[in-house]
C-alpha cells in the first residue's frame, strides 16, 4: 500500500520559477498477505530563474524479509536502510553545461554502505560540435554478499561474505554535425571494477531478531586460504569439511564506437561503424588505477577486438 501527497508551486517568486515536493509512506506484502517491508521516501525539484535546477530525494526503509536472499532457501530478515540523493544542473542553453549527481546509501547495523558520484560536462563551441565527458565513481561495502551453497552433515550451508567494491568509469562523446546530411559520432568508455571478499560466514538463524545472530563468521581456526580456494574446517577437527572458491575480481574494459552517418539521398542513409572492445580480467581484488589502465592498452596483455560494419538503406519512391 502507498499513501502519497505532494505540493507544486508554479508561480515565480524570489530566486525560483517553480518547485515541487512529494513524499509517501509505503508497505510491501507478499502473495500470502505477510508484511515484508515498508518505509518513507521523498523527492523535491526546484527550477531557478537563472535556468539552473536542483533536485533531491531519499528514503528510510524499515527492516524487511527477503524470499530470495538465500537463493531458494528459507526467508531471511534484513536490516533497514537510509538513502539520500541530490543533483544540480546548470543552464542547458549555455555553451558549457554542468551536471553533478551523488547518491549515498547506508544499511542499519553496519550491514552495507554505498556512495556513488557522477559529473557530466558538455561543451558546445559551435552549433555543429559538442564534447561531453562523464566521469563517475562508486564505492560500496556489503556485509552479506551471497557466495555459494553447500552441504555439511546433511544440513544446508548458505555461504556469504563481506565485499568491498570500487568502480571507476569515464564516458566521453564527440558529435560533429558537418551538415544536415553528414554526421560523425564517437563514444568511448574506460571501465574498472574491483571486488575484494572477506569475513566469510554462513547463515544460522535467518529470522533471528538480532542481526548478528543470523550468521556465524568463521574464525581463523576454521578457515584458511590455499592457492585459489578457502578450506573450511567448521568443527575444527583438523580436516577440511568443504571449500570456497576465491571470488575476488578486477574487471577492466574499454568500449568505443565511431559512427559516420551519410544521408546520400532523401530517405536513403549509409552508416559506417567501427567498434572496439578491450578487456582484461584478474582475481586481484584491489584497485590500482594507473596499472589497471595500463593493462587495458598493453599489447602483451590485451588484444583489442575490432568490428567494422556497413549499413545502408535506400528509399524507393512510388508514383
């Protein structure tokens, strides 16, 4: 169920032209009629007289019950969370425009945290040329990241771990409108993402009232790393009861597209496309930005994948 209310102001006053506010309380039920979550959320937007704009929003989410956290296992209770987001946009009529966005999320009881930021900068020196660059950064931690499922003494073991993730990417685009019939477009994006797992654990009482009672974190005498896997001796009898594969990752990609569009006759168009992909992955969960970028463009580690396409259409006129 949702209870929503809002307010809109369209009469210019002071520094603003218009603004709106809205918020709601919501509850979520499963198909059995059981309450599995709820919360409060809000959004606000304002347009200024100098043609800038700003917006904000957020939510407070109550503890919830998840039917898919254990991937087909029993229902599990999850902590609530709080989220705040905000952004500012400059005057879009100007040659140089700017947009800034940020989003933060924090799970209660130390269960998670996340911060995402992005900046979009566009420059239009002439009517036929536009440059755009959009760097972004995301950093997050999740205390309960699903790893795998195994069996121990006839009982299911749902294995989780904490994961630290970092992601850096930058999109850049160039548009050239040489004429109404001829355009050139280039887009490229280097992308680096890393994930480091730690504090491996298994679920004990998924619906326990206290968050810390819902799982058991292996102590150093129960888990040890060997090559590319973790050996788990759950009962500490000196024998390995089961293993967990190393899941750390470091993903690096560079994607790019170059497109020439030529309308050689009214309604008839020719496209020339060059697409290139570079990728290099490893199981090192730490980010080393400059070395990671070097891996992308190293001939010894990375062979680019190029695709060339030609597409054309012809319009037949019927008299």
